[in-house]
């Protein structure tokens, strides 16, 4: 059965898209730890990050790096944290979280943003992501 992220890739479920290539997609987490919390995924559904082939793994990390650089330009923060946990959705995903404190990366406190705020934030981040660097 297709994961929720595969359904997002296929356009069955909408998302707040931040960046996209032929192989990867970045979109805002709908249950964010902080404003701008972004997920980077390979479009190919693979459950565990270390089951990715080497090229896809390296490509995902490079894609996430480019998204993180744009995210840091768009969202005021001390730095961008990265986490790969993978228990909640059986589809590889990298969390990029704008950090003010360590609490922002602990997945215990969540922020609530309106649909309008999410759309505006996704557009703002998208304008800062340079996939050519």
C-alpha cells in the first residue's frame, strides 16, 4: 500500500511544496515542530534510509542541503537542524527544522499555522531554494 508521502508525490494528497526535482520533493510538515519545518523525500518509496541505493542516498542529502540553505534564508533561526527518524511514515524522509533552541528538534512541542500562513511560508522558502548550487 502506498504511503502518505507517495500519495503526496502522486498528487492524490496536496502539500505545501517548497522544492522539487525529478527524484526528490520537499514540502512543509503539516504538524511542524517550528514554522518552516520541512520534509525532504525521495519520490521513490523506500521505507528505511539505509536501504536507499548509494546514488539516491547521496542525492537526497544534497537535495536536503540545498533546501536547508534556502530555508535558513527564509526563516529567521539560529540554525537548521536535521533529523532522520522514520518510524511514523514508512517512506524515507529527512526533517529540516529551523532551530531557536534544542527543544525545537525534540518532536514534543508543535506549532499551529493557518493554511494561509503555511502557503505563504512555503512560497517564501521556495523563492530562496537554489537547486543549482
